[in-house]
């Protein structure tokens, strides 16, 4: 069997988000239209134009926090991993520690530890500021002794992490990979986006005519990847394909025509061995910034061709805010759950469709449809674009 | 994996340009100096008004690689070139400046790890597959393995592996957090040009650090993610046809790459057939 023909199963998933701190409450929150946006309380925001976001007020999972460093990024990851372990059942993660790998994506890593260290924190906290520190701590918590890898393709990081995890399984580097993404809401990133005037004072409205910007959120989303022949009967789906591309146009803004994300999607379809006609659902990046949504919509219309106006599309950022490094992983999980439950959540905040985003965005209430093959798209700072093609079980 | 050939290497380091400037023993050559820096490349174009030193060094490394290859930028422009970036801490200086409000909101995008490869992609028009790994030498070795997989799959015709590390702006912090770092700290920026080659490449990463992985650091100091690029640049002058083995360690993990044949001395293979979906 060639490396590429080895199918990679997504066995289970775990999530901690502003609308739910386990997979089931995350999903039911999306279906019920839960709004995770609130005033930020964990750090000062009074000097910022916008002080709202998708903040998790309290981590509620019953984890022994004495075993986990006092680092919010690590704690988000551990919370999601705790849910993943619960969702997986005991046997799924029962692999030799040296054969269990961790691959996580992040835009911010342990930057908040850097903020604290610069205020006089310890050398240990300073080492925790390196962006790969939380992944290593997650590996330690899981008891994983295989490779611990961190990727940082900005807000596309979660998708890159899943692809690298799949590659590790295909090459036989590991027998199981915990892969996904995370990022926290902290003053560093709030001040950054506030300074760029990217945050909206209104509601987050993906693909809406009145959209005026994004709000940030914090979350972690993880999946358990295994080779299909070792995955067992219980699984959420299959990672069919991945593509990535650079915009090479601007340090922060997306390519206005969406050429980068188009290349990433075409690459993912090629990698998956399917054509655009196979796509039943798109879990879009949909940040609700004027530039992103129109560029992404244009790219999707070009790739999907005549079916572009008929394939259901949603964005979860109206409910969670933009969770950065976690976004792509959570959006991939949405693809899997939509296939499992036969429902596509509505795009919270979308009320008046923008003719410039001529897509079939699910609006108002969930749509009863059972996507078999889904596409997840992600764009980020630095012209990072990534796409995943996912088949539901 | 089918091994990639190395067509060219661009390398700048605190020791000077290229591999020829590297001493036999870093500690002796540094004569007590804890840090060897790289100057900010002199650029005047308006586009670079907010660019950080690490980004400009990344661009300079790609430029040095093109010079080594004897070709112009058009040879790597476009969607058939993949760009993979690795660093352990190149973002630390911009993060610190932003935290300590030495720079304003418009500089925020430059705090991202992705800022360095983004500037290189923009400068050279590289629009193909794009991945960024965070870590020390292990991240760069994995980036070479990922590049090899992309070449093998036909996702690209050539892959650039770029690594950048700077220390000067955070020298006090590195001194505080020194745990496990060799002396001296040596800033670097390096870029490898990989193309489909012959023979095989094997890669593995595991917990634990074999004793022999310290040799490179003894020779040229602590270069974090730039270490494998430096090691490959130094290996170029070896006359053996192969194999070539590289090792690197970072935070309790080690990684190893092994070419079955010398990657500088192999004939470049024909391009893999590009898979298309109608």
C-alpha cells in the first residue's frame, strides 16, 4: 500500500469553546444558536475600542489542575484533550506512549506567558512563552512520548496540524496522533486586532451585507487520527485531502480575489482524489470582515462552479468569535458532526445576505441535510491558506 | 521517501556569509562573546517600512540561495514552489516590542510567526504549498521531510525550506531562560532549495537526545532552527557520494534525517507527474 493510499480516520474529537466545554454542548450550542460573545473580564480592555469576545469564563472540566501548569493555553488544550479522551473511550487512546504523537496549531502559542514573564515572571514562565511550549505540556499530560509538533500558519494552523498528523501516520511515525488547534483570548491579541481596527462594535455577521468585522474568541479543538485499518468501527470520518497555498500579496489582508484559498482548495481536492461535484457542504472560514468573506466566496464560486450557489455553507464565527489557531480544527469537527447528525448549523449573525457573497449560506435555523464529503477552508495572516476535504462516517 | 536533491543553499550567520566563515570550534572562536549577531539588511523600498529584522533576513537568505543557484527570482516564483518555514524564536523580538508597546498596532501582523515567510513569499512571488513549523533543529528537519513529501506527491516542483533565528533584541531573556542552550548564540538565516532527487530519505523524531547530537553546536554555536541548514551547508564540501546523516535536538526530543546518497551529488530526477482532477 502506498503512503498516499493509506486512509486516515478521524476517530473522535474534543472541544472547549465559549458555547460549550465538550463536543456535545459545542454542537448543541451551534444548533441552538448559542451566542458565546460577551464582555471580556479576564484582563483589562477599558482602553480598547472593543472589549468583547468569545471568552470562556471558567474552565469547568473536572481535570486535576494541580498536574497542569498555570498557563491558560495549556489549560485550554488539556480541557479539549480531556473531552477527547472521554469521547474516544478508553481503548482508542490505548497505544504505546512512544507511538502517540501530538500535533497542534496555534497563532499565539504561549504569548501570554511572555507577557507575564516580562512583568517579572520566572525563567520557567519565560520558556513557556515559546510557541511550542503548550504542545509539549499537552503531550506530557496525555502521557504521549512520540513527537510533539507545533505549527503556526496563523488562523489556518488547525488544518495544517491535521495534515501533518495524517502524514505522520502514513509514514509510520506514530500509531495515533492527537491533532488540532488552540488559542486564547489575551491582551496581546486583543490589542493587536483592536489597533488594526479589525474588531467590530456590532454583531459578528459572516457573509452578511452589513458585516463590519470580526470578534476574537478562545477555544481548543482536537481530533484523534488513526490509520483506517487500525481505527476500529467507531469513527467520525476520514481525512481525505489537504491543500495549502501562500497568497504572496499582503502581510495581513487576504488576496482580494481569493486566489490563495482557491489554490489551497484545488490542492485539497486533488489530494483527496475527488472533484468539486463531490462537495456536499462547506464549513467556511467566514470571519465577517468585508475583505475575507467576499474573497472567500469568490474563490468558492470559482471552485464549485455551477453548484456554487447550491452547496450549503456555514461559518461558526458568529457564535464563537474568531478562535484563530483553533478555528480550522473546530470547523473540521463541524464537518464531521454535520455528517453524523444530518444537520448543518445556521450561521449566527447572518440576516441579510450579501449579493457579493453569492453562496448558499445556511441562515436562521439548521438545515436538515447529511453531507458525506465536506470542505473546510481557512485563511490567516501572512497569506496562509489551507483547506481540508473530509468524509463523514 | 524518495530523497530530494539540494540544488542550492543560502546562508547568513553571525560568523559571516556562507559556510566558509564557520570556525572549527565555536567557543574558542567566539573568545568569550555570548552572542554573534547579523546586521539588519539595508533596504529602502517603501514596502519594507514596517518590516522587522527577522523578515528581512529571511528575504536575504532566499536571495543568497538564488545567488548560489545562479538564477533569478523568476525561477522560484509561482504556485509550483512550496515554502516551508521553521523557527524556534524568531518571533520573540517582535512579540516583546509589541508587549512593551515599543511598536504600535500597525506592527501587530509582524508579530506573527508567519510574518517571516510571508515577506519572503511576497518578495519572490511564491504561491505554492505553505507550511510553518515551530521548534529548534527538530522543526527544520521535519520541514525537510514535509518538503520531501510534497515533492513526492507532485504538489510542487521545488520546495524551499527557510529557517531564521535572531537573539539580539531578547538577549537578556535568553540569558535568563538559558536552560539547555549552547554558547555562543549565533543568529542565522538559511534557505535550502530542494528538488526531486534519487535514493531515499528517512526521517524520525523521538523523545530523548542521543549524546552525539551536540557536535554541530560545538562547531558553530547555538543556531536553533538554523542548525540543520548550517550543517547541510558544511556538508556540501564532503566528497563522499553518500549517505548523509543529520541530527538535531530540541527540548528533550531529537530528530534524524538520512539521505541514502549525497543530496548535492545526485542527478535531479524528472518531475513527478502532476495529479489532476478533471
